[in-house]
């Protein structure tokens, strides 16, 4: 897969298509809210950087591809939480004159905590109930009960710096090109793939030809799904399997992230991606920040990574080497180490990967790249 940075218009989605083998794991869609984390999140420290507006372009011609979005749609509002509880929060906008009803009907928004450093909520995200928030003063936002909330809302949110952003969704990006493909080839089977599941794990989606152009049928876990169920949150991954062998092209303009990103992990398989426009250096950018990862000498007892790059899948386990933890390649299935030894040091920009966790980590976080 080829990755480059460009500067297209606000949101360009020139998506061609790819094919992929059956997904590794799936799970039932959760409908309950995020459960309260029993202990506080560890305080985070990261190198301060400037957020920039930029474009992301990905091109791939291999049969196997997995991707993640490394930019975000621009924030529609910023400010600070002055009071919060389990149902709503009062926000003080960065500038009073810029604060007006900003949530557009038919769009889906979330709030994320961008700082300050030392605040326990840094990097967390909460879904906004647009229907309840729209009729009133947007200086008060109402929380949506959602498994995409990385923590249950609480009074401790007070003092947090926040950004309000619209979600990136699968239909927003893919609907036009996928519908065109399905309509132009009536005998073509459905487009299928795998998404990160809210709260950890994965779930399967399917897109079929609709009765009329512009009306594709989206399903998630075998049930008809709306756009609110087909969201690509920061730090999530996406793998697509198409009935024909084609290439992949992506263009998206947005803002680069300059603060942590919470991605809670479930025990078992998770589909994740580094939400920054740089390579993920496994030792300096990630490994040091996740002290609950399982390493060992027996690969079956370790956390594992499966990568999909250049049309190939490779598996690695977190090896407790004499020199420290390293992601060492295993034989297919992960039961034995591969010899000669091969280690994984980086995940290139824009690639998603499967992560198998021996135990869950609700505090898991991707930190901005180290200097």
C-alpha cells in the first residue's frame, strides 16, 4: 500500500475497492453504555505538538489491505467543561461570539477531551445526543448512552478542554463508489468486511445492491444498520472484502491529532490503528504506555499482532526477550516461533492491525508520537 500526504478539498472520498479473506473474529453488537471504570485512568504525559490541517491519501493494489483513518474532520466547536454529570455537561466556549447552534441535522457528533495534561479524562470520547442537544443552547450538551463512550460520563469531567467533531462514517466515505460498483454489475455479490466493535473486539458488515441507485443496503452482524452504527472512531480499524479483485484509493482532508486517543481493548481480537499521521514505533510510541500487555516465552500465552501489508498476513507475539519485550514473528496460528527470528518494529502510517489481548485493558491509550 502506498501512503502520501496531500491537500485535497474538505472531504474527498475517491474510493476504489479491494478484496480480502474472511474476517478473523466477530462479536454481537453491544447496545449498553460504557461501564464505569472502577479505578482512575493513569495520568498521561505527551510531547506537545501543533495540530495541522492536512490531507491523507492511500492507494493499494494488493488483495489484502487493512486501513485506519489518520486525520479527523475539523472540530465545529472547542471549549472547556465547567460542570458535568452522568446526563449532560455545561461548556464554556473558547470564544463567545463563535458559540452558536453548530450541530447540523442528520450529522453525528462526539466530544473528545484534548487536555490539559494531567487531567484524568485526556483522550476520552463521549457521544452527543444530537436530538436532545439541538433544541437548546449548545453550551449544554446531552450525552448519548453509547458503547462508543470510552468512559461513563461523570462529574470529574469538569475542567477538561474539549473539541466537538462530526463522525467519519462508512456511508459518508464509501456509499457513492460502492453503490456505483454494485449497480453497474448486478450479478456481483455483496461487499463485506470487518469493523472495530465499540468497546473492543470486531463485528462484520455487508453492503448489498439496493432496489434503486443511491440506495445500497447496509447490514451489521446480519441486521440492517443505519449510519450511526457504521462509525469509524479514532483509533479503530477497517478491513474490506470485495467480490472482485480491484484496487483501493482514499482521499480525506482533516486535522491531525496532537493529544492522546483512548481505545479500550477487550480480551481476544481487536482491530485497531494508530490515529496519527506517522508510523507507529512499537517500542517508543506504544509499548511503554501499555503496562498490562502480556509477554512471555510461549507465544500462545502472549498478546499477538496480525498485520495485513503488501498483500500478505504475518503474525507476531510479544516475546519477553533477554533485551526486553519485542514483537517476534510466529508461525501461522501463533503456536510456535518462526525461525530464523524476525521482529516487528513499526506499523506504517495508515495501516490497521489485529491485536489479540490475553486480558482486557479499559485504560488503553495511543499517545502522540515521541520526539
